[in-house]
């Protein structure tokens, strides 16, 4: 059973905030602190925490915030997700339990500005079905390759970490596609389906959510290649919008690097092996230099770029083909 704080009638609620979480206690604590400090009157919104890795620690954290804000804070709801896991499934569980006509989505690792809800609702009129707020990602002056790529979130067309949507629209689309079991492309898929039904989408830069970038492990870009599996699913569902908005054409440099590597390893002729090896070396060096351009030049980062630039092409091609096979789509 979901647990809540003091009852608030659904007729007084203007917006329900849905926050999926997965055992990241310190991040959720920071997010809840920001959400309970909103300038929007406490009786006008509720916060629904969906625990995608149900445990007593998260339940106790939410209960602690409920006890501290029972008189001044919003309605707090804790939901344990015992079904399909992943951010898409967690968000679906949350918005279906929402009591307000408008649902606002954010993530447990964000820090919504104190005026986030007030600004979002202020820009959400009868002519709007979906509202996109602004994402801000503070980063150091000298970026790593990972930080530069992650910062693209600031200019993305639609991000589930900061959006407002009419519950009726979510019901019409049946929410997020739960086949996206990892935090990758599930919001792009929802956005494309919103475009498909002609939803009226507006933007409110004043509705700010800060998304601090968490420290990443060495070689994190290798883990990122697995997301190509969900690119395949997105392409299968939206074969016209995917190339227009995500990737105009495949990374042929990755395919060329893999082909050169295979010829180097399998060729029976010394001359062919040498030529293919040089081609692989040139392609790898080109990728490495491209990733290093404009980024930090520390010894650790340079070493990471050298090693991962050699490994990314075969991994990227592998996961791309794995996605094509898994979802039975020509995605090469």
C-alpha cells in the first residue's frame, strides 16, 4: 500500500510531481529538500516517490521528510514498484497514482529551483498539453569528454527530468513505453508520440531544474555504448523521426574501424595486415583527437581517451547489432 502524509483532497491539487528513485538515498534526500521548499502553496501539489528498488531505507527517508513537513509541506506519497523496473515503468506507476490533472516529472538526482512548480504552472494554460522546462548542468570550465556529452541534456528538445504533462494526455498515450528498461530514449519515445498526436507543446525556460553531474567512473564511455540497444527500439518505432532528430546516419567511422581491425587480425598477407593495421590506427587516432578537442588535457583523461577510443567502435557496433536482432529491425 502506498504511504502518504496528511490528506489533501484531489480537488485542491494543481500538480502531482513524480520522482522515480533507485536506492540513491543522498540524491533523493537532496531532491526532496528542494521539492518541499517550493514557492507554490503546499496544498497545491503532491510529491510521489516511486521506489524502483523497494527497500526500507527509502521508505524511512520519505517518512522522515513527511514527519518534518507534515504541517507546512506538500502531500508526500511513497510507492514501491514491484512490477516491471526501469524509469519508464516507475514513472508510469507514479502518474497513474497522481491525483492532480497535471503531472510534473523530475529525477532523484536533480535539484528543482524553488520556483520550478510555480513557473511551470504559470506557463501552463488551456492552450498547452505539455510544457518543457529548462535543464541546467553545472560543470567545470575544463570539461571531460563525458561531461561534454552529458551536457547536451541542456539543449535537448524534451527531457523527462523537467516536463509537465496533462494526465489526460498520458492516459491517451498509455504513458511511457516500459520496454525502455534503462534511462535511455524513453523520454524521446514519449516526445515522438506526443508529436504524432499533435500535442500542443510549449517551453518555459523559467521553470528551472538543476541537474548536477555525478562523478563518473574511468572509462564510462564504454558503458554508454550499450544504449545503442534502445536506439534500435526507438528507430523501429519512429523510422522517420529518428534520423531527423537523433542520428541522420550511422557512425560509419565505427564500422570502418571494426572492419580494419578484423582484417588486421584475420588477413593472411603481411602487406594487407600492415595496411589494415595502419588504417585502424589512423581511425582510432582520429576518434581520440576528436574527443579530446576542447576538453581537459590531464594525463588520466588523455589515457582514458586513448584506451576507450580503441574499444568504442567494436562495442558500439556490437550493441547496435544486438539491438537490431533483439527488436528485429534493420538498424545497422
